[in-house]
């Protein structure tokens, strides 16, 4: 009788454990979806914003895995990377969407998106929000110390920032911008190679090229999937009808 009770108890524990695991996975999936949607708010006026966010996070996680980071850190990077440009919500449209090269004053304002994003995210107890703060602040720092906002150099730059930097640049190069068409994959890869030991951590570059096929698969997958997910004709029409056009002299 005691043996039967023990078996029933073990079976119930196993069942409850599996239910908890499933519930936890659903919570994580919902959390990631929430992060994507909130991060999209900061980039909503930019073309392919939703696609960029998803590619960016998956490029970063893939490079982190290749570099041998532990699974917990990889998952945290996956959740944190989409928040890299959160601070752009504080940049005037006249600068953010300018269809030409920014002048020196406009560029200084644009660079503030790193600090704004970090300020928005600071003070959280959640690990992925804290890493989001780090990535927001550091993803434009450069290996040779010529980046911004703090001109960090080499390993002074947190590893998550170094990884997010290459993911962000590759996606920016291969995406349309208000002032230019996307570069080809070949030219974009060449620019990444040229940036080894100047713009980018050489170990991060090596990891990136070691998984080049995976990177290109992610690019192709989320080009298509996210165009469908965020291409809502009715919403686009509404935005065009009521699009806010900032006065460039008001900033």
C-alpha cells in the first residue's frame, strides 16, 4: 500500500513539474513578445522596425552561443538586445528620420539615444533589463576607443555590448535607411571584416563569421516573417493620414 502511494506521489510530482515547466516557458515566450512590442515603440516610425528587433536579438544570441557563453547569459542577451535603441524614443523625428546626412549638432543629439535608453532602463531588479541597460549604453562603443558615449576601449566594453554592436551594425548595413538603400550582404560582410580590431572585438568578429550561414538564415527568415507580422495596411494608412510632421526649427 505504501509502495502504491509512493508511486502515485512520484507520478503527481512529475506531472506538476512538467506543468510548471510548460507554464514557465509560456511566461518566457510572453515576456519576449512583450519586449519586442515595447521596443518597437521606440522605432515605430522606422521601416522594418519589427524585423530589425527580431533579427538583432537572434544575431546577438547566436554569436554569444558561438563564443561559449552559458545558456543563461545567452537567453538574457536574447531578451535584452531588442532594447538597444530604446532611447531613440527621445530623439526628434526631424533628426531620426532625416533623409540626408546629419550635421554635427544633429549627430551629437542622435548619439544621446544611448544615454536616454540606459536611463529608461536603469534601476531594475530584472537581470535582462539590467543587461538591456548595458546594451543600450554600450552598443556604439568601439574596440579602439573611438565610439560613444564614453569612449570605452577593448574589454572595458561589456561583452554584451560588444556582441550587440556587431549584430546592430550588420543589420543596419543590410537594411534600408532614410538616407540610403541597403548594402549587399557581400559588402556588409566586407565592412564587418574591415572593422575587426578597430570597431569590433576580434573574437566577436571571428565568432560572427564562424556562424555566417546561421546569421544569413536568420536574416532571410525574419525578413519574411516580420514583414507579414508588422505589415498592416489599415494601420499604415492611418499613420500616413495622421502622420506627425515635426517642425525642424522647434528643436
